[in-house]
C-alpha cells in the first residue's frame, strides 16, 4: 500500500476500477457520498458504515456491504468477491443517472414552488 496524495480527476476511474473495494468507514452523517457513487460507477463495491447517505447508496450484499463495526468491515473485505461488479454499475444507472437525478430535482423544486401541489411538465416533442 502507498499513499498517492490528491488524485487527478482523470486518474480516479482507473484507481476505482482496479480496486477490490472502496472502504468508507464514515462515522458522521454524510449528506451524500459522491465518492461511493463514483466507485460504484466504475464497478467497485463499497464497504461502508450504515451512517449518513450510505444506506441510500449501498445495497447490502448487492453492490457492497453496510457494516456496523470494524470487525464486520474486515469480514466484508473477505466477502467482497461475492459482489457482482455489474450490479455496482447497474445501481448507479438506476438511482443516479443524469435523467434520474434531473427528474428528482424537478420534483423537489416543483413541490416547493407549488407548495405541495403536483407539477405538470411537458416533455420536448409531446
């Protein structure tokens, strides 16, 4: 193991893709784990504590593991080979694609603007 320091954005994908897993032992209420999504997009399973946004991103046993203790994280590292890396990428496409994120933001903004009334939006070409 060696410390790489700050990694350039164009080098991150190769590092993630070549990793067995991403360890995310956070202990604070991280509001969103972009690093977890980036790793999953490269097919890298995530091993994280069930804190902050991790339970919304990591599907235990599908695209990684949620572990309450350091010992459980060690066990998960040994089990990470059971995770199908294709499921990691699929989870990002399903939950964090550009279209999915834009639709989610439009729903939230529409709810705020209309004080809870649903928003009717037109799609180009309709």
